[in-house]
C-alpha cells in the first residue's frame, strides 16, 4: 500500500526495470550511452512544503519490497539494507563516486524534482550496462525527504547521510524549508545508528553557520575531529563530486563544511 499517489502508478523501482537496452539517440550520448543533462534540466529549487503527488511507502518494510528492482544484485534475499542516503542528490555525482568507493554498501539518492530523478535513474542504468557488475549498489527514488524519511528507513538503519549544497532559503520566513533544522535532526538521528555520520556542505556562509549551529545544539550529534576528517575518503568528495561543488571550485568560491557523528542519548539506560 502506498500514499500520496495513484495505485496504478509505477514505482521508482518499476521504472528502473523498464529501461530499453538501446538508449534514446537524442537524450543519450552516442559515445558513452549516458543521458545528456540538458534534456533533464529542471528548476534549481522546489518547495519542500508543497503537496507531493507521487507514491510513498507507508513503512520501511513496504519500501524494502521495492528493493529487488532498485538493487537487483543484492535481492531478493534482502540480507543487506540501505546504509547511505544522499538527501537532495541532484544529478547523482556523489552517489556515482560512492558506488565504486563502497561497492558492497547499498546507497540511495533522494530527489524531489522529477526530471532530475529520471536523469539519475538513466545514468545508473547506463553505467550498469557499460560496466557489468558495478553500480548495482546504488539507486535513486523521487520523494520529499523532509516529509517522508521515516517511511523509508528503520530506526538506526543508516551509517551515512549527505546534505550537499542544499537550498539556502535566504528569507527568514522560509527558514522552515531548510533541510537541516532542529526538528528534522530528530528524524535524522532516529534513522542514523550510533556512530553514523551526517555530512553537510554549502557555499553560503550563513547557511553553513546555520547547519553547524543546529548540529552543535542537538544533544545527539557531536563534531567529527579534524584528524578523523583527514582520514575519511568521503570528505574530499563533498566538494568535488557534485555539479554544485565543481561550479564553486571553478569560480574559486569558498565552502563551509559541517560533519557530525550520531552519539548515544545521555538519557539512554
């Protein structure tokens, strides 16, 4: 059973399986077989508080039923669970980099914009076709993560969450739309296991300070030390793997990073 959508609507997993073996000659590169971004462009930002009109699983168990389509190499035995979530994954640059860095870890991108989600699906399928046995551990779903995170993940399921160059929502009245906020951190803490890491980065100083402040003030997160960051292979990808990060680098811009660890509650018995 699903909410916020027609019963007959195909799931994202179904769409992943409906890919033709021959890529469309217009929307895909004849050389690489990869989708061309210009055919999947959408508005840079969407209102995360608006009503959603797409299927949403009513519980993580229902979403797990779709994982056969999302991760064909690892299912139907279902012995593995998704561990990494890239929230607002954009065109999937980080996901693709992580897929080869952690080939045995299941990871998913969560994106609100339909055209961008479709691009990432096509990109993953093209990479799977060109590199058999690789990229089976990565997938994408169209959803509103600010509303439905608990519908997708169980308590303490995730080990890493990523929030790369999120919408700054500059106006004070729109700060409630920010993807890092005190009440949303409660949900992220719920799905992150103790020791799990939350990665954030922005090229907007005010937003960087906001995210750091929210994480500092939350009792279930503590900053990761500089020594640990230097040894973490993921950290470099935060500013190099995504389209936004590459744009900032080309313009010689500055980035503001906040990486925090999920810790146990002081009230836990």
